[in-house]
C-alpha cells in the first residue's frame, strides 16, 4: 500500500512538473487566442446584427421625429442620437453574450476536467484555461479600444463633414439671398406676413416641414418620415417644393426664395381706374417680357380666370369695380433669359384693393403689405381733383357723364397723404426706390380746357393741387416716373413703366436685342394667343423615396462605415498584439 501511494504521489508530481512546464504555457496561449477570437467574433456578430440590416426596424430601430414646435417629421442626422443608440445596443448585446460564453466555457471545462479523480492530475490544464481566459481581457480591452477609436474616427469625420456642409450651404444661401435681395412675404389677406423661411410640404406624403434648413436633421438633405429626401436650401432645389406661409398655412407661389418677391400696391381712390390700368399693365408687361424672350405666367388658377374675365370686360368697354378692401395679391412669375438672377427673376404681388379702402386711416393701416415693398404705383383720377372739377364746363361734364365717368368726392391728395402717413411708420421713414404716378382717363382729360396742357405732369399737378405730392415724392423716393394713360392704351410705354417699376432689366426702345430685325411686328397685347396664362417656371421636385421599412441612406452608410472601420481596426490591433507576443516569446526562447 505505501508503494502505491508513493507511486501516485510521484505520478502526480510528474504530472504537475511536466504539466506546468510544457502543457500550461501551450494551453494558456491557446486559451488566450481562443478567448480573444471568441470575444471579437461575438462582438462583431452582434454589431453586424445591429449595423448591417438596411431596415429601419431591428435591434436598434431608427425612429423619425414627430411634427411639433421644435421638430419636423423627419429623421435626425445619424450622428445626433442614432449613433449613440447603436453603440449602446451593440455593447448591450455583445458584453452579456461574451460574459455568458466565458461562464459557460469555464463551467463546462471545470466539470469535464475537475469533477473526478483525474482532476488532481489536470490542474495545470484547468488553471491554464482559467489564466488564459483572464489574460484574454488584455487583448480584448485593446480590441475594445480599437473599436472605440473606429467609432470616434468615423463619427468625428462625419461631424466635420456635417459642420462643413452646414456652413457651406448656409453661407451660399445667405450670399444668394443677399445678392438677389430676396424678399419673402405672404400674398393672402388678413396675413401679409413677412418671414425668413416658409413651411414646405413633402411631395410624397404632404407632411409640413417648418425647419427645412441645414441643421441636426441633415446638412444637404432631410429625410421625411415617409422616407422621401428633401433639399435643405434654395441652392439645392428647395424652391421646387410646395411652400406654405408659416403664419396662415396658405399656399405660397412657386420659386419663392429663388426669385425676389416684388410687392406692388396700386394706390388710388374710388373709381380711379386701378383695376383697368392693372389689366392693361399686366398685358403690356407680358408683351415686354415676351419681346425680351422671357417667360411670365400667373401662379394660381384663380388669377388666370379672374384676368380672363377682366380682359373680356375691357374689350366690352367696362371693367367691373373692385369691392375687396383687403385683396389677395395677383401673382405673376417672371424670368428673363441671360439676365442676372438678381434682376431677371421676379414674383410680382399686384395688390388692387377697392378705392374705398384708401378713404380712412384704419383701412390703410390694415394694408400691411405696404410696409414690405420698395415700389409703388399711384393711380390718379384727374377728375377727382377738386380744382379740375371746378374747372369743368357744363358741356364737359355732360361729355364725361356720357362716357361713364363719375366725379369722385375723394381728393387724390388725401389718399396719398394717408398712405404716406402709414409708410412713415417704417424704419426707413417710408422711402421708396421707385414710384410710378399714372394719370388715368387721359384721353378724356385732354378734351377738357383744364387738362389740355397736361403733358408735363409734375408741372400740371402743381397747378391742380397735387404739388405737395410731387415734392414729397421727390424727397422720399429715389426715382419717380409719370405716365398718362388712356384708351386706346400705349402698351409699349405701360410695359416699360412696369418693367422699370418692378426692377426687370428689359431693353429700352432702340437698344439691341436678340429679336430678329425682320421679325413680325408686335400683335395687340390683348390677343387671345398672347394672353398671360397659368405657368409653372420651376421643375417640380422629383422625390427620391426609400423603400418602405428601409432606414435612411445616411444611416446605412454610417452604420456600414462603423462596422467596417471597427472590424479593420480590431483585426489590425489583434494582429499587432499577436506579432508583439510572438516576438517576445521568441526573445524568451533565445534567452533561455
């Protein structure tokens, strides 16, 4: 019996000696390698489950924001929320999975190696596995640091690109707005608001986006909740979307933000002939734009229908009276070829309120659109001037009555003074860049004794009681032009006046143009084939929409970049550690 015990003790000692001398280092190294590879594989399998699917759902769902005061119904940029969520989801899946694998492996090996008598002889092997798994924490920690570095590099580079994109697009947008002197206002009554940014509707689902600018939802594109990509700036095509007023939620004209809005109020008392002149002016301006090889058209169907009716009435000799004191602007979109964008694009807001709207200070105050523009058209009914009325003979009065002229009790000087008082409340004191003064019914005026010498309008005005208006305009307006208008109308002169008033660079008479010298003469601006019609001068946005259930393109690019970068850096780190360990082991062997 003592010999058996001695033999077993000797055998155990031999197993311990050779086990720790030969088996322990080999098994320990293999355990370190196996544990490290197992941990790295576990992490990247879980990372692949989170980062590689193209769907918006999955282990780390991509959820768009809900429309509200501070959010648009759009996906946030990946770096602002989703990147952190994905990181925690991957870590939350990978770390517990690695820990479960370690516990299960050690429990299984302990049961296999140490549960019976052979455990006394396999202690070096078991201990080598335990030590190897523990030591594997070092390369796994290095691998985790490499993965964190990959996230930092990708997210940092993405953040720099996002910031550069935001600065670039916003800078270009600001310069564009400044150069083109872009003005954005609402054309609708009870609003007339001036704003910096309209609301835009998604062309696919109709959801409104109040902050479609480079921000945390994206620098170049926002992704609507429905998956449609939307441009964030005018320079990127935002003007092709349908815009809405942020104050009253009503539709705005096409190309708002790209073309300057030019509010043009027609100022005049009752029966001054504002509507008649506006019909003549729109037709004449269309002819001038067409002659310059430009394009023009109404923005909304209602304006086209209304002007078609007014043209027909004008042909019959009597245009119906305007009864609306707070009108919706008649919108005309104009573009000229070859002209600078600053001057060759205009969206005209033509405001034609009833003359009764100018007979009281409170009514004029409600015309808040007067505060937005830098041009104004004053329509003067000469037969509303008291001195002109007193200078008419009985025969002249009968002639005017037969022509349908009603002698208005509203003095044009009073109308102008009310408008002038309203404009004086502006920060610039109501200064205007361009003012046109149009005397209507000039064909009838020239038949009277008091108006036969009304060729020099400023001098004639001074003699009939409007001298104060002429002097006030000379002081507060950069440039003033005067025009007499009657029937038949001088469409060329009216067209040039409107082009000047709205800042359109049309060629002056006799100036060289692209038109052929042998071209046919201009037809009557009222001809049906040349009437202004509904026109959309933009190309509507062609929506690029992700398939249902797919994550935004930016999410997919960032996720795959993160997965690829972490895989490469992790593999490079482990290869470097393996090479260093092999070199160190070789040095130890040589030294021993």
